[in-house]
C-alpha cells in the first residue's frame, strides 16, 4: 500500500490512489455464475450497492453493425443495397461524423465487393471496418483488402472459453494476444470484441486481458479498441447491481483497472430483456465513447441497439444533434419497406407507421387544439413525419380535415378546411359506418378508398400516396 502511486484523477481533479493490479485467474473449472444464471430459472439481478461515478466523455459517437450483426439475422443484403444504406448512414451522421464507423463481413465475394464500393465513396465517415474471428486465416482477408482496422472476436466468458473453444483462460488469452500481435505487426488497428462480457469473470479474466491489450497498443503505438459485447442482453443499468451484469461496473472496471481510455471503449448491446437502449446510454454516461448499433435494431435473436434510437439519445444527452440529419431516418425506413421488403412493426418508435398517430378520441381532441400536447417533439421537422390523428366517430369535420391535410401533406392554399364538400362527404360516410355498429377506428386504406370515389366529383386534386396496410 505504501508504494502505490498517488495521482490526480483527470475526470474529477481529486487525488487518487493507484488502483490494484489484477492478474489472470486461470481456473481449472469454468465459473458460469450459476447463482446469477440458473438455466432452469429466470436470471437473477443481484446488488451489492457499490456505486461508481458518472464519467461522461467529452466526445461520444455511434458505430454501425448493420452489415455485420444486422446481416446475421436476415436474408443477406445485395451489394447495391449495402452501398445505398451506407450512403444514407453517411448523410444521417452529418458533417461531424457522429456515425463514426460501419463494420463489414469479408467472407463472400458480395461482401468484399460492397466493401470496395463503399471505400470508393471516399467518405471520412462512416469509416469502413471489418470483422473477423481470431484466426490467422481470417486475418489474411483483412490484409488482402487493406483495411486500416478490423474487429476480432475474443469471447471472454467461461461459457465460451471452456465449452465452445475447449481451452483454459490462459490458453485463450495467449491465443487472442497472438492474433492481436500479428494484427499490430502489419499496422492494422485491432478492435477486440469481448463476446459475452455480461457472463464473464470481469476481474479474473477480462481486466487482466484488456490490461495486456493496452500494453500491446503502447508497444506498437497503435490504438487497440475494446468493444464490450452484451451478447445475451443480460446487462442492467441499475445503480449498485453486481458485475458481470452491471453495465456501469463493467465500464468502470475497464477504464479504472485495465486503463482503457474512453475513446477506445465501446458498448455493443442486445435486446433480450428490453434493455439495449438504456444499457447503451448507460455505457455512454459512465465512460464509453462509442455505442455499436444496427438500423432498426435488426440483429441476432431480439436484435441490437437500434441506431435511430441512439441518434435521439445523443441529442438528448448533448443538447444538440451536432449536424445529424434525422430526416434520413424516415428515408431509410421507406427504403427498407419498399426496396428491401422489410416490414417495420407499426408501433416502432420514430419509424413505425403509428409512432406519432393518435387514436384515442380525447387525445385527438387535444392534438387538434395543440399538437404539442400529445406529440413527443416536432416530428415533421425532425423526421418529416407530421403528427396524424386517426379518424373515428368522434373525429368531427375538423378531425377529418386534419387527417386529409396531414396524410396528403396539404399546406397553405392547398389545405382543406371543414367546409370543403369532400370533407363533409367523408364525415357523412364515416358516421354511417358507426351508426351501423362499427367500433374500430377507420384505417388509412378505407379512407383513401372513400376519397378516391368522390375527389373528382368535388373537384379536389390530391397527390398519390402509398397506403401501408
């Protein structure tokens, strides 16, 4: 204790005592935390009330895994689709490159073609990076293409080390460090994906391993990034929860004990327990500069952290969008629906058909008086999605006129008011539906059918609008 160094902590300017060094604990039998993860029971969230401080980085950003993890759970994208989505991501991230990187598989010719075409775009952001397993054969692909950075799978829980890889912790660490060293030898920056970190022995394996990785980065003068992967979605953000489930506990341990700086640390979450977004935000708040996401959360099993969600989390935390063009999110949703054939659930925040549609009559009445009452923000400004009110027996002429104007994007002189004969005819037909016993709201398709029957008769010209069923 007497020989440990006292230093000034740059995050809080207080004098701190040099942290304890943690060495690899090379156990003979796997520690699978059976007390927290009894397979025949629901996993348990335990607490020890050890609280760690916020450590919000000066810079935070988003990295993208749409073409890697996102592509593992669906039909592969075509090369053309990948390049188009990559262009959208570039626009969405804005001139400050808040969407910092996008990672790609390299295994098929289609994937490699997409990598070449995206690199040819010449964008600074998102940077094109790759993902490989911890094998020399995979690394040959990285060298062949000339990538500047690659992700490397380094599974870190005893579930993987003992049961999948059939190794001890010491053997796994040696194997991983050899691959990382080879990566550094050729000047490629490694990004180590610590798979299944929320079931791993944080102080017995993860921190000693990451400490060695930081030493390699110093030795080769090439940054070694750490991606903490909540592969099974077990992470929780509750203050005082125990590791390995505590997100803030993991981030604190990696930064404080393994010496991983914020700019080299990112979080990769899954949504198995509905916590992907809150856990990613927590990782930012406690020191990780990067959060790894996929568009619309498409990914293994329940999916990854949705990229569009973290765009708005960023804005809420930083108080600014920093140049991100959020209307691109709506364009991407339309592209996925029309060109890729992906059906986005109607209640999905920001992109679902019903995310800003009010159905309840009393809510609709409030919206018609002032849309701020029941709309989360100016959705027309940020997403090019005006707030909509569903039509029912309580809508009235004003409600039907509002629906027509927002659905068909009619503004100024083109907008219809409640005195318009087409509006009055539609209300007459809607009232008849409810007089005959209808109890559900009118669908867009039904209203469009009614309008199409009578718009010519009343001399109303309307643009063609696709109706989502």
